[in-house]
């Protein structure tokens, strides 16, 4: 009886093999290769092997249909490329609020997706819950290669590292991460479109401003920059990505330190920039400081002349690339009104949000912090800035 069953199975397998061999090949250019939507060729195999942003080789059993992004940074990049319909788990904080995160504002359905812990990638995650959710892949933002290896080994689920690079708004690491996501979830075309859109905005911002001589530029300062939370007016950057995007003349020079810094407030008086931009995530701290020392702010020409402007918080749970791009257009409009006369910053912000997260959420960002506007001394004297 057993032999008969085995014989029947062998015959069935041979028949299937013959049928498969005689059938047509799906868009093959060569033996063993299959054309993708992006026009690239892949081996005719179910598995997908990628090299992630930490140089780890990771294999996924076919196009991922069930996805976990292990923290807000990874979730944001995923939402630029993929639908939340594929998400089977999100970090716990996604249940609490969507503050300053356009991807969450545009996708309120995220709160209905099960959570698996805090999204720290290690002790803060409920591994039993992740196993229960049974994702095909976990996208992670984590610089610790050993940590991700340990997580992958413990769960038996592919873990793919993504990256924001150095935190600038047009970063190659972001582009490569988006393409990784696209390849793994079968959305290469969408990933390429997102990268192309970002590059088009980068080129547009640069083309509008690259030929303006330095001696014709207004000097600028960005204060109250958020990083690991809100900070006072002395929080700034020398290599400020939003200024770099529009070739602005940043007064913060000679510090020689990459990333966010806290300057001596007297340096700002010494630099005395023509225009000051305040990150709205830190506006209340600037208000508090003004109430303690109003003469300091009244000594700055930008405040005296009514040339202080807001910018939307873009560093919040990693870099919100969409908001950063919107801010760059507003900064360009303030510093070079002639070069940006055709740009309405609010409309441009919604265009960017619409393309990247599927919905124009500028008005919702305004409800939280306020929008693109001048900040006056009177605003600082009020308990709340007009939104």
C-alpha cells in the first residue's frame, strides 16, 4: 500500500514538472531570471536576499505581506513606500498620539493595529507578541548590528536595518532604505518614485538659490532646534540641513561640531542675524526665557525688526523628511522672496505630504504647534502663540 502511494506521488511530481517546463515563463529575459516592475531582473526564486543598511545579509521568504516596523523611525520610512494594510504590528507609542508625525496623522488606522511593545528593538519589545503576529519581516532603526542579529536569531524572523544617515533631509542612506523597503514588499516602482520626488525637490531648492552671491544674501539663524526633546533659543546647528538645502548664509560658523549644539547665548547677540527661525516644538521654552530676560530678545535686530519666523518641528522621533522639505521651502520663501514668489509654503507642504504619506496634513500640523508665520515680541509676551 505504501509503495503504491509513493508511486502515485512520484507520478504526480513528474507530471507537474513536465507541465511547468512546457508552460510559458513570466516575463523572463534569460533562464532563471524574472523581470520586475522596475525593469530589473531577479533570480526565479521565492526568496529575496538583501544587504541591509548595516551591511547584514538578510533573506526573506518571498515578497513580504506581513510587516512590523520596530520604531517610529522605521515606520515612517515604511509609510513613505508601503500601505499600512501590510502592517501587523506597531510600537506602543503609536497608540498614544500622532504628534508632529505626518505619517501617523495621514494614517489614523495605525492606532487599530496591534502593538508589540515600546519599539526599542530589544528589552522593550514583547517577543512573544511578535511571534504571535508572525510578520514576514521586521524593519528596524538600530545602529547596533549585534542587537539586530540577536533579535533575528531569537525570533527566527528576518530583521532588516534601515537608516537616516547623518540626519540631513536628502540623504543617500534614506534613499537606499526606501529602495530596500520597496524591494522587500514588492513596491520597487513606488520606492523609486519617492526617491525621484525627493531628488526633484532637492534640485529645485538648489536651482532657485545656487547663483545668488553671498554678499546679496541675508544672514540667518535657526534656534530652538528639537533633538531628544525641545530646547531653548541657543539650540542650533552649524551644518544646518534646511539652510544647506537653500544655500542660506548661516551665522553659526567656526564651531567645528557636527549635529545639534547649544551655543552661548551671547554669541547670538554677537552674530545678530538678519532673520531668525524658531522651531515650534521649542516655542514655549523660548517664551519662558523671554519672560525671564526680555531685554536679551529686544537687543536682537531680527526681533526688533519683526523678522523672526517659525518652522514646523521636523526632528521628532527621528527626521520627518516630509516636514523638513516643507520647512526648506518656507525658509527659501523668507530669505529669497523673489526666487520663491511662485511658491505658497502651505500649499507646497500639502503637496509634499500628499505625495509622501497620502494626505495633505499641514492644517493638522498647524493645530498642534502653529504654522508658517512671523513670531513677534507680542507673541512671546502671550501665553499661547496664535495658531
